[in-house]
C-alpha cells in the first residue's frame, strides 16, 4: 500500500498557483513544479503517495507522473541525505577532473556513489550533464552549483557542510561567471565609437 501524502495548506496554495500558469486543458504541464514542491515537503524525496496525489490533482494516470519523476535526476524516489551531492561526470567534467572530485567525496564521506552516510546527512550521486560545462567540473548540492572544482576544494566544501556552514557557491577558483581563466581577454580597454560623415560607426 502506498504511503499517504497530501500537500500542506501553504504548499497547496503554491500548487494551485503553478497550475494556474497554464491555459485550460494544459494544466498537466504543472507536473514538474508539483513534483519538486512535493519532494521539498517530503524531506528531499518522492514517496509513491506523492506521485499518486499529484496524479489525482492533475487528472493524470500515476504512471504518467512516474515517467517524469524517473526521467529527471532532480527527483529522488528513495530517501536521501540532507545534503544531496550530485557530481556531474559527463565528458566535459570528466576531462576536467570529475573523477578526482568523486574520489574526494568518497574519501571525505566514507561512502560510495549511491550511498548515504550513517547519520543521514549526505548522499552521493553521479549525474549526467549539469549544463555548466564551461565551468567544469561541476557539483550540485541542493539548489547551489559549485564550479571549477578539484579534490581539495570539494573536500573543503564537504567539511564546511559538516560544520553546519553554507559554502559560497559558484566558481571555486575566483573565475568571474564563465569568463576565461585568467580574466577577460578581449574588450579590456575603453572603446570610443565615433560616426563618420556617412553615419557609419567607426572606432
């Protein structure tokens, strides 16, 4: 028998707001935000009851909701740790050292990929492309991306989380967003644009 699930009053209001964003007849498109909402309410994972509750709200067959939940790595169908560490190991991250990042996680947490620490604080997973290839290797923890990682910076992040701190997300090397390593390489000086008599721009 499936575990019973129902949205809290506040989350039901949020769910209705998500559904209202879609035109009549297209409300099923709200399945992804509702799955995320249910997962957050349920401690980071989706019980069968949550899938069934969302199916009922949206007028969908439960299998259709489950198809979405099993397709995306952001949804978890089993209990996970408080900190879900998702290491991208797709080719760009692998070429930039994601193997070393995975090893650092295993060493610091004393678990293997797919396992959760005994205290329930950390779960380690490998995921496909995280969509931030230019700043590889990349790790997602909760709603934050940690980029330009190596074994040492990954270890520091984990140790900070163990202490109850929130490490600064983004590039761990000081890179400005996705600028080249070493800083901007072009347009580094002032550019004055003048117009010729014909009206064309000229530097």
